[in-house]
């Protein structure tokens, strides 16, 4: 099954409310995906700095200490924000690749990097989605847009890395309801092109596919269009970029989707229940996204 | 009219109260507040009740309905009036996939659009959509009628049996074994009756509609195909 929620704010004044609105939406989707959950929030960011969201796989692993060691190694300041077993490290953009390499070298299997980008932060954990949202205080987060997912696993193991969103490019993320059937072959093709994978998950293949297409010069819209040709299976995707928010359903459109738009926001839910608590939803334009049609909103 | 606030009354209790009306002839009526997209609201009624829902509902609203009239002043999720037996389910907004699926009798009226698979496997219900219907609508529909005042999506009427389909707008593509058929006087008469029953006046002219039905090439047993069985 799986549940998706997404929120893209048009009214900047609502940005402090983003996390609170998303937490409410995510909680209503618990019974569509009770095994694990995750969310991406596009919050504040500075040009010239890159945010890395890390997760420690063992509870006693000290991410603060890791950040300090990495900072010494790359000879550049790293701002560290603790979120329990997750942490956000902010590093100078020109040192980001070096920092990431050092994290992998020092942390090994004990550390997962869930996202990197100017504004994106991703939090993923096993457990009931409302518990995951509470644990990372989603309700207190602010931002311009965010995407959440409640997972009922089918294609790979239930663990934090297999939860959605998947981020495989700077400030990009993807969540998925459905299952892909040609992902093993597509993964081999993408690996031959030099793309790398962290999990056995089908959604990660879709995410890497979009990242690869965009590396080839496609816009997100073009990348999504081409996925209609190259991905086989069931999917409703919601994607995020630094400034944008997109939706795509496969041509059969078995996986549910409903959207609401007002002057203040665009919202996505797997079911209307997820949207029912949003301010002004009674007056919103509510519709079901068409199959095989790319929807995309961008803030300017 | 009894007012039921689903923020206060558990949905199971309300549905149970509706089920308890079975076998009673008094016409109970309910106004339902705060449905907030809940699933299976007013499902499985078997009584001449009237239920008016103020807001949007989730999956399977009014499903398996017998005798009752269910009105939704909002939109409906997947499987609206699924397996309707009799009575009327009327949605003032849009309906998601598989509206009126597998219905045996009764009427489903959707004032807005219905998405994919509207009237899939219809077995005798009358489904009237004032807007458009999505792809694969009337798939394998066996009996009953589907009337679309707007447009129909791809693969309309695929693998159709004997349901009658009427479309006023464009059909994006016809499914396997679905063909346009002549609109005879008896079909115009039937269509007029269906529109009247759905409360649609003479401003909608039956001569603007095209009729579609089964070419009967797919579902007939043919001795030539014996080896395929």
C-alpha cells in the first residue's frame, strides 16, 4: 500500500507552519504504511553551503565526534545540529565532496548519508509514522515544501535506509507508492553508466534514474516524462527539488492520489483524509492527478 | 432529520445504526457532518433511508446500497457505490476510480468528473456522470447503462458485454470490441428516461449523444477458437 503526503507552500508566511501541517498529514497515513516512515523538508539554506543529513546505524555512535574529525580532516568548519540518531552537518560547498568522502571513510557502515543539498534535510526511521514524526519534531520544522512517506514494504527489507524519501542527487528526493518490475535490469544499466546504489530497493532505482537523466541535461519534467517510457510497474511518484515539487502517476494509475490547491499551498495525499485537516481545504480546488501526466510547481 | 457528527460519533456506530434499519419501513434520514475523507461511510444500507453527507468521503461510500438515497455534498474516493443493488447514490463533486463498479441495480449520479474505471464490470446499475470519465471506463461491463455528458478517456468500454454506453462529448479511444452503434428511437427514449431520473432537464438533448456497445466478437464462443480453450 504505502502513503504519500506532500506540501508545497505558495504563501511564504506559512513557512513556519510547514512541519506542523505535514506532521498532521503524515499521521493520518499511518495505516497505509505502518512499518516505517520518512520525510524531506526544504528549509533554510545558504548558497555556498551544503547540508548533509546523516543517520547513525548504532545508537551509541557519536555523530558529533565524527563531524569534528571530518572538519579537521578537510580543514574547514562544519556546523553540527543534533537530531538524536540523525544529524545535519553544514559544510562549505566546495568542501562537500571531500566531507562526504571522509564521512564514508571514517563512518563506514555505521553511518548513512540520507541527503545532501542546499536546503534539503531527510529523516527516516522504522516504526509507526506518527512516532517517527514526533521523534524528529517534524511539527517544529519550517520550510517551503516537504514530502513524507509511510511505508508498507514490498520490494526490500524494512529498515531506515529502505524507507522513503530517497535522495540520490543534490536537493532531489523521491517518494513512491507502488512497485516497479524492471528495476533490477535498470539498476544494472545505470551501474554500467557509473551510478551507485545504497540499497536493494526499487524506488532507489527510480530516484537514481531521474538523477542520471538530469545529469544528462534533462529538466526534472523531462526526466519524469522519460520515466514513463523506461520504468515498468505501478507508481505514484512525488518528487522534490530545491525549488520545485512534482507529481507523476503511471499510465494505469492504480495507486491513489488526490491533490488540493489554494492561493496558499499545493498539497498531495494518497487519500483525501491526509488533506482534510489543512486550513481552507473546504474551499480548495481538489482533484485527482491524471495518469501519465507530469505536474510540477516551482517557486520563484 | 438526525444529525450525526463523525468527529463525535464513531463511524462504525453510525454504519451499525444504518444496518439496524434493515427490515424497517420507516424512512429514517440523517445529516452527516465532518466525514473528512473517512472510508465506507453509509455502506451496506438495506432500508429506504436518506443520508446526506456534508463534505468529502473516502473509499466505498454508499457501497452495496439497497433502497437508500445517499447524497454527498463533496467528492468521493475510490469505489463509490461499489456493488450498488438499488437506491440512489449522488455525489455533487468528483468521484475517484471505479465509481459504481460491479453494480447490480440502482442509480449513481456524479455531478463532476469520475476518474478511471468508472462503471467497471457493471452488472445492471445506471451510472450518470455529468462531467468526464477516465480511462478504462465500463471495462467488461455486462449490463446496465453508463451515461457521460462530458468526454470519455482511453480504452472506453474495453471487453464490453451488454451494457449500454452513451457519451455526449469525445471518446479518446475505444477499447477492444467496443464500437459506436446507431442511436435508434428506443435508445433515445431510454436515455431520456435515465436523464429525467437523474434530474437532468431537456436542456440536455439526447440527440447530442452517441451510443456505444459491444461488437460481440470477443465474448462469443466460436468453434474456430476451440483450440484456444
